[in-house]
C-alpha cells in the first residue's frame, strides 16, 4: 500500500502539519501509536507563550539548578535511576548555556515565535477553531525585590525584540488578579500571551477537521522508517509496511527512536511534566499566572483550573512520581490562599526536549523524503502553527519562511 504523505504523530504539532499539508493539496495519513491528543498535547498549560523567547538552557538556569536539584520535588529534578543515562544530554545542555549559545538560541527562538504568532489566527480560521482562542495575557510574579531585579536582564532581552510588557507593584497586580499572596511584591504582565480553551479539546478538534477534510487517521506503532526510491518505507510493530512519498516525523518524545532507524542519533530527552486540573470553581483566575521561582504556572481553561509545570528529566520508562503534582498544588494553595484544592485530577506527560531548547525541523540526513518536526519542549502548542507552515514549505520545496539552520536536526 502507498500513501502520498504520512505524518507520524497525532499530537498538536503532527495534526497541525497534516492540516497545513492538506491545505496545499496533499492526501495525508496520520499514524499514531495511541491516537489524537494522547500525549503531551492533552495536558499542557494551554498557553501560546509567544513572549517566552529565552531558552531553558541559559546561565540563569545554571545558577538555580544546584539549589533546585537538591529538592527531589522542586522545579528541576533528575531521578537517581536516570542520572547516568542522561549525563551526555546534560553535558550538551551545559554547553548550550554559554552566553554566545544563548544569544544564538534566543534569535532563533524569536524568529520561530514571530512566525508562529503570525500563522496562528489564520490557521485557527482555516480549521474552524478560532472561537477557542483567548487573549488574557500572563502575569509573572516575584517574591521580593531581589528576585524581581534578577529577572530584569531577561525582560531587557524581550524588550530588544519588541515584546510588550508592563512591570507592576503589588497593588497593580491585585487589581488585575485578585487573591495573590502578599509574599509576591512585584510582577510583570505580558499581554501578548494567548491561551486555548483546552489543549486536549483543541487537538481533538484538529483531528476532527483533518478527517472531515478526507484525511485518514490510523492507530499503529511505527518502529522504523527507511529510504526507498521516490519516498520512504514505514515498518510497524505488527510486521506490516507502508510506502509513502513523503514522511513527517512528529512523534514527540518518541521521535528519536524513529530517527535512529534512519541512522541519526538525535539527543532528544523527555521533560516529564506534571499537573493537577481542578474544577473551574476552584479560583477566580483572570489570566495565566507564572511562579517562575518555583517552576510552575496556574492556567484558566474551559474545563477547569490547571496547576502544573516543572521539569523532571526522567526518560520514557520510569513510573510517574505524582508527589510532584502534590507539591505544586500545595504551593499553589499557599500562593493563592483562596484556592480550593479539592476534586483535582492528576496527569503526567512527556515533553520532547533538545539540549539547546530549539526543536529539530528539517530533512533527515538519509533522505529528503523524510522531514523531522519534533523537540519543542514545553512550547509545542505555542509553535505548532509556525512549525506546520515550515513543514509544508519543506515538503513542497518552497523556501522556508525563516532560516532553518539553527533548527537543523544534524546540528548535534
């Protein structure tokens, strides 16, 4: 059997790419091991964080990391059982934290963010999901003058790139978001931070539109991709095969396994994200609030109030540690004294992360008929529309809308 274009992965990036390819006239099949919105696309914070241009790999994170790593339930953790396995990735991460590397990553991230923001609303209109978008902004809060002052270089970098923001004192924060603990004395509001009604419902809506457009969605596990004349061959766990003219690998945290079958060792790791979604009545949340010093956010969704974030670099096999969700929820109760923390649902998902905080977007080394689009970390939803545009450009041979050299899958 032969398909014109196959997209591996039915998360928000894969389905967005599939829809963009359909809009350019391709017959597309999407294949996923568990189905639409089954992974990180289901449980993210629901934000289009276009102002989040600073890479996770930075001198600032290196300063915080020793303190954070001492707390097994803190914002950044590496389970002891996984420490040896992740050591090479951590070395690359450390190298990516140099000022020169951070400057380059920030420029590249900004270009992708600008493209993604420009593409978002036309993409939502194309897919009939525009009513799911909200523009409430984000409030980053700080405990004291010292923490606020430490954040200013990052805000200067955003200002240099034309990003709008407003610093606030406690009274100004209380006016836009009542109920914050008085421990937060300073804040910064960014109006250009959008959100989606619910990321799972949004991704499922993309799947529905894809099928309505004539797309085929198949649940199966792809174990390998190999070059073939005028295309590529996909191999499945059940022994079946499928020929495709073009293949897009957008399988999130599992993408490196497919890349390995093509002879490429791409250093993809997993940021295991945790959250608890509370009933909508839990708190009068006016916008997303970021507690940067503690590594988590609280988001208002159509389906409830979501408390989540942090980074646990623990791979794909270790069992979830839901004590991390509980620790964030306990902090949220202290930070928002009126929060009703009962009736919550816990979740853990795999966020695919590369050491320099940039995704891999580009052709496979082995064949131009395979395009990679993975490794967005915690920015998959944010960068989904921009990535979809770039994938469609690559598949059709159109010059990409931005310079893809910083995102080359072969840069490692």
